[in-house]
């Protein structure tokens, strides 16, 4: 028996080494031996394992640091929009129809121009504030803070799923969570754009699952701008299944209950609400400041060019999901006459993912430029009577506005050209 076993071992094949993977040690298992009788170096694979184990720790540290900064910013101040949310939530809590309100100087508030989902959320938080004595300035911003953290985590997830390393994914996460413009718009000022962004990114990261329809519907119900992406989700590369898009569109009215029943006319009026002015970051200010056109002619030009917006989306049909999202909101900044600083936030997380995943320097440059523009021209640089006013550049400053518009055009042109090359 011993002789036969010695012959068997001598005839065992030698280890086979491959160039594209670990060594395959064939024939090193005898019939009575252990399943893994070959010897491995304990150092091999330990470094990647340690990095994988450390990644959740770094993610948690980034989230904790971002949360601490935001909690410190919550009570400092609140912008005009958030003060309007405060008043409108109180009115809604007492049974008033906020959709019947328009510009009411006596109340010092703006009309509610969104679906009622977040109005109900603010009304609930207003009730908590009234019964606990906690300031609504803090309570009302907590969902915004949570959405900021969710967007940062989804950026990390998106980059990891697309094959980027943990360091790159953490970098993308930090670029959003510690972005001064994101901190200003959310925890400091009190705008809720990040809530819609969180649901939209969740929809894109759940693109092939049943969760997509609910997440996309919640994004539209939170704030209307994710609806602009619908044609690009239905057409071109990575198009969504029609039944999921139809389900999302059916869920949006359901999320608008009860107002969709009690005041359908007032609710639908949100799509007819147009500001009779220019946003402080609009490139149309160039035409006004240089006196190339009169104000009436600039308004007419802006209304005409806005009709090109849905047509221009065709340039992005062959792009990836995140290129489509970034390009969709970037094109809106070009064509729309009303551009305020919160609109610059819409493409930001998608630009970060595109820039880091595809090593697209123009996308990263545009993300930086939008951050700088949002910090130089905003409500706290526009109105001297604001408590925390600062003034680093003229507001509006048309050279900066034009630079943003030109960079947006360059990004869309590059994305369209890359998509055509990749499609060949």
C-alpha cells in the first residue's frame, strides 16, 4: 500500500502557473488529505482584504464628520425660502390652501410651487415644533441633512459599482459632503434640493429593480426637476422599461393626495408658475448689462430658446445614465432664464461620478466652477440686509455667468461626441 501511494505521488502533475490569476496547484490533493492541502502565503491577498475591511470605517468617519458640521450650521440662520416653508407649513397645519396663495407681501412669503409631499413633511415637523418648543429652524432642516448624507453615500456606491477603487469612491463622497456650496444650500440656508437628489440617485442605483419606480416617483414628488430626465430614461442607451416609467408616473399623483382631489386646479398651477425676472446666475444678464438687447427682447429670446431644451436632450441619448443626468440639468442651466444658486446643485453629484469614473476633467472642472459660482453669487451676497451678508464679487456678475454657460455647453458637446464615438 505504501509503495502504491509513493507511485501515485510521483505521478502527480506539477503546479500549473497562469499569468492572469493565482497559481493553480493541481494534483496536490490526495484522496485522504484535506481539501486545501496546498500551501499559500498568508501575506497574499491580505492587503486588499484589509482595505475592504477599512472602507466601511472611512465611510462612517466621513458621514460622522459631515453630520457634525451640519448640526453646527443648522441653528445659525435660514434663507428666505426656508422662512417661507415655515410660514406655509404653519398655514397648511391650520387648514389653509397654500396653493391658492401667490406672492403675498402681507405674509412675507412665497407660494408653494411643488407637489405637496414635502409640504406635508414640513407641516408634521411644524406640529412637532409647536408641541415640543424645539425650533423649526432646526427640525425642518433635519431631513435635508439626512438627504445630504444619503447623496454622499450613493455617490460612493455608484463609483464602487462602476469598478472604481475605495479611495476614489471615498474621494467622490467627500467632494460632495464637504463641498461648501452643498453645506450652504442645505444645512445653512435650508433648501431641500438634496431630498429630490437622494431619491433620484436611489432610482438610478436601483435601475433594474422594482424599487426604481417608487424612488423616481418620490424624487419628482419632492421637487419637480427630476421630471426633466424622463425622456432620457425612456429613450436611447440604458433606457428603462416602459412599465416602470408608467408606474412611476402613476405613483406621482398618488403621492399628491389629498390635494390632487381637493384642489387639482391649484396643484396643476405649479407647472404654470414662471418668475417674471432673471436668476442672478443667468447668462442672459450679459445681454442686459452690455445693452445689446432691451429687457423685453431678452425675455422674448429666453422664452424662444427654452423651446429648444427638450430637443437638445437628444444630444445625450447615447450617454450613460449619469452622463444623461448631468447633461440634462446642465442644459437646463443654459436655456432657462431663471437660474438661482440652488439649480447649480442639481448636476453636481452626477458630475462628480462622471468625472471620477470616466476620468473626465471637464466634468470635474464644471463641478468646481458651479461650486465657486454658487458661493460667489447667492442670496447672502445679493441682499445687504441679510444678517450674514458677505460680498466677494458683484452680484450678478455676468463674466462668471457666461463662464458657467460656456463650460456647460462644452460639457454637453464633449458628452455628445464621446457617446457617438462609443456607439460606433
